[in-house]
C-alpha cells in the first residue's frame, strides 16, 4: 500500500504523517481564490494560493570589471550619445463549497488588476510614463549594494531584477506583461560600462514586428526606427548615476519597456513598475525561497536530475508504474534545443494550462487524485493518461519537464497552506521564477467522468507566472514526498 496517498477510508496515521494526511482532508474545507462560476454544480478544490547565453549572468566579467568600449555602429558612425544600429544576429482556483462563487471570482479579479496595475499594462499605447513625465535621464544617488533582489524607487517607479541581463514579455493570450521571456518582447543585456544590446524576440507564429525604439538620455529621448531585431546603444559612460528607460513599440500597438541603471562604473538591466508594493512582494517571495535553500546549503545545480524521483508513486511491486519517463520525452517534443531557458519554461507552462484540468471531484472525495481514489497504481489514472490532477500534479510535471531540459526546478510545498507550486532557475536572469499552474488552469473536472470538462472563468494565462505566492515553504522537492520518505528515496529537502 502506498502510504503517501490513501483512499478516504484509510486509517489515520500518527506523528508528522498525520499532518500530511490532514493536508488531503483540508482540500475540500478551505475557500480558494477562483470560483467555478454559474455552472450546474459547486465544486471543491484545494487552496492553491495566489511560477540567452552565459554572458547574461550577473557574474559577467564585463559587468564586474565595468570595462568600457568605443562607440559602435554598423554604418561606421561614432557617436557616444546616440542610438546606433547593431548587426542582426537572428531572429485561484475555484471556490470550495462557495455559494457566492461568482462574487468571489469578481473580487479576486478586481484585486489582481489593482495589485498589478500598470505592471501588466505598461505602455498600452505609449511608453510607460506618467502624464507629464519629463523625457530624459532620472538622476539617483549611488547605491552601496545592488543585486538581483534590490528594489530601488525613483520618480514613482520601482526598479528591480537588477542584472547584466533581463527581459520583458507580453502574453499573446491575454496581453499580460511579465518580467521574463514570453510570447514576444525584448531582452536587454549589458555589454560593458558604456553599452547595452537590445534583442527583439517573437515566439509566436504571428508576424508581430517592432516599430519604434526609444531610449531616455540626459538630453532627452532618442528614437530609432526598428529595421533589425538587434540594436546596440552606446553612451552610458557619460551619464550620471540613475536610470533611463528603453521602450519598444510593436506594430500591434503594444509597448513594453525596461530600465538601464547606472551605479558608479557599472550598468544594470532592470525591470520597472509603478506598483511598488506588488514588486516588493514578488522580490520578498523570491528571497523566501532563496533563504530556505541557503539554510540547507542548496544550489540550483542540485535540482537538474530526473533520477530517483518517484511521481506519482514509488512503485512497490510489479505492475505499478510512474510516468516520469513520459514527461521527460514530452518535454523534448514541446521545446527546441535552440530556445532559451525562459522560452522553454514558458512553453512548458502553456502546455500545462492548455492540457490539464483541475480534479475537483477527487478533492471533493478527500483524495488527492484518481490513482488513490480507485487504488489503481498501474498507470491507468496517471495524469499523463487522464490529463486531470491538482496543484501537486501540475507542479511535479512542470518541474520534471524543466529538469529534462536542463533547467533547475523545484516544487516548494506548504503543509500549512495545503499547497504546492513550482519554481525554475534562470541562469540568464540569475534568479528563481515561481510558477503556480493550478492558479491559472483553464479547465476543471467536477464529476467522476474524466471527459466532462468545464472551462474555468476568466483568462489567467501567466497570471501566476513570476508573481507572489503567499505560502510558507516547508519542504522543496518534486515527487511523491510521502512515498519517497517512506522508502528513503533522495531528493527531498
């Protein structure tokens, strides 16, 4: 018998394991953030709270040394305070037993819009500036220490994610903007103390072309018609301490921006937002994961293997099967070796949203999946076969696929909040990015019929991608934690 997940008739265990059993019972007892809406039946689900090359790394020798270089222009021009064209180098889940389901959904949507503010809608039609904001460089006092977890506030904006490389992207599904590579946007890299490069990417099959690039400088905005996907901008060595905005407008009317931050002799790429409280929460959330890992002397390179992970079970006898090999293979079908880490992660995330459905039926019956509801460990009810699961299933599958693509990934777990999510590490951005798939899932199943799916209300693509997850981390791993503990399988921290 698999001690990790038992049917509801199973006897209660003792000690810490009892608490883990209580986690399963609690899935139908706590109100969650997203509601089912006006459908025939009210369903219950567990609370799933509110997941480029080596030169992009924060320890880049160019950035550390602050080496400067001369002006660059593909046309041979030299101008240290102008834009120069570079060479082209390629192209809450549903409410549990909630009678006011629709009201809860509307309340959550309103809160999300209020919290993200222009963080999701920056530069809707223009550059991301307040009305009347002066063009040009924003002067700031030198900072004593700047790193990826620093938040600097200037001119009503928060600057954050300081690194030698960062990115901004737009979701083609719902126009959300996030601080990572998504469907289309641009990547900003520091070349040296005087120059940065801009790379426009488009990961869709649509023709979404960049039109105008603007860069704030001490003398005002410099403007460049976009003719190539790559540009190099010079002249930052002559700027004072502070930052200037680089914005790119696309032919579809969307505009996104980032900041170039100068601190002493060093340049940084940085994201920016007017929603200072939301930014602070996201960074604090990341620091919580980093602090937990540091307390256990864990580093990202320890979370690459798919060996000795037992999900959804530890096979105890013949005929019992996991589906890890399936997800390892699937990850290669969904990605391309030429893609960046962040492009791969976004593609895997979108696959999960489009493919899986939340199993509110199992949760209503106080079990964690169909496998344990039917006590069938043959693989017939694995998520690879049914497409149905809960937060732990989605987190584990995403982490396994990331690891198979050489992307460090973990699944933080909170027993107190009865929730599990995923996080992957971006070496390019030098930070962990949290991903809460269960919060954004598009479908749910509320009956025993696995084929009877209902759409989730709202459009949540990327809603919980690189956002705050308000849950206490009590362990990190992928796999079936109880079975792995029981059988002494490594990989739980």
